[in-house]
């Protein structure tokens, strides 16, 4: 069997929900894939620093993070692109003018910063800690990796976010976050000269749509969104029902 290059989403694919905890069968599956000589990588919308925490726990040294805008190979960050700072600053100014709480992650570290105290009660408990600094000046930013803001379900269209990519995190908060995981995977593909048929992608959510339909073998989890299942090459069982294990056994990779 030729060497396969696997790219796994985290939340809902490797792990159950947002717990970042993998089922035992998935951990065993990854071990067997690596023993067989296959390449394993994470492909996530998470900030690189956040993805690395999960990667270190489960033996990944290769990471496509920031929605495809950062690539880490063998533990070394090869590239990490900022969101368009000028456009983000303009949007933050609009949020401020409209009394919409916001925060940013200005660096590759697990921290949110805001000058708006009203964001504090909105901050997800299982996400990054928030530093409130009433003197924080977003206009000084020349790079940043995430913007977070209050937005009820259905209000996205009213946000003056321009061309910034938006991802809903929960019913109250939306992130400005790239949705181009395929971009980072293509970067890895070019580095190694990998043919399309040797790339396998696993996902479950709307931000995984970009990885599917690329000419790579795509596997949707049983708990995946219907839109993803519709275009998947194969649908496995739920993440907590041995989804990774069952798919890899089905194709003979383990």
C-alpha cells in the first residue's frame, strides 16, 4: 500500500464535541496508522497554539491550523498568515460604534484581549482566558489571528464584516476565522509532491466543506452535518462510536 497522508479535523472528528478528548479506539487507530508509515496531521480552524496543545497530547507533529492559514511540519511553524489587519480594525471600529462586544487574539497564544468589558460574560468558558484592558488600542495592530464578537443566530448578515470570513462558535459568539483548510493541505501536498489519490481528509462540520470535493478521498463522520455527508466519498460512524477506527479498517489502512 502506498503511503497515505491523513488530515483530521479536531472537534467532532478526532474528539467528541469540543472536549478535545479522543476515544480510545481513535488513539489506537492513529498509533497503527503511524506504525504503518502513514503521515498524520491535524486540519483545524483553531489557532496554531491551541491546535498544538491537542497535537502534543496525541502525538501529532504536523498541523494545518488557523483555517488553513498556518502550516506546522515536524513541530516547526513553516508559515502563519495574519488576518487582514486593516479590515479587521475597520470592523472592530464598527462593532464599537454599535456597542457590540468584541475581543481579539493578536498573537499566537491562547489569550483574548479586549477593551470592552461587556465581552467578559460572553467569553466561552472552555475557550481562551480574556484579558480586559480599557486602554487597549486595536488601531495599533499590524497582525492578528482571531476576532470574536457578540452575534445572535440569524444576525450575521447585519454585521458589517465585509469580506472577512465568519464562523459561528456558539449561539452568542461568532469568530472571524479563515475557512480554507484546503489551502494549508495544498501547501503540504506541494512540499511532498503528494498525488491527490494519496490524501485522505476526515471532517464533520461546515468548515470542513472546503476539504471535500478537492480530488482527495473524503470521509465524513456519522455525526457530520448533512451538507458534508452529501459530498463525502465515504460516511463512517460517529466519532464516539469508533468512527475513525471503522473507516480505517474499512479501507484496509490498519
